[in-house]
């Protein structure tokens, strides 16, 4: 094998490697986008359900259940907010 043939083979290998890595990165970015959208939708649904429950409970005169529901939600979300902040 000549020196020119070896350089051509190395260049071809590096071209294929870079192409593969580009395709891999784009695939992972699409997967990340899909997972982020799923997480955002499930969080939105959870918040809407919580708003519905709080709305129903606030219509009642006994707000003790509302305070319990909000307190439970704050306990569940507070560690996440502290970690993000």
C-alpha cells in the first residue's frame, strides 16, 4: 500500500466517522426533544388537575381539605424547586 492510498483510506474513515457521529447526535437530539415534550405535557396535565381540584375545593366553605391538598403539593414540589434554585 502506498502512502497516498493510506492517506485516502484514513480520510475516508474519518469522513464516515464524522458522518456517523452527526447522525447519532441528531438522533439523540430528536429523542431528547420527544422526551422533553412528553414531560412538559404530563406536567401540564398534573397542574391542570391540581387546579381543578383546588377550584372545586375552594367553592366549598370548608377550606381545610384545600389547605391539605396545597400543602401536599408544596411538599412534593419544594425539593425540586430548591434543587433548581
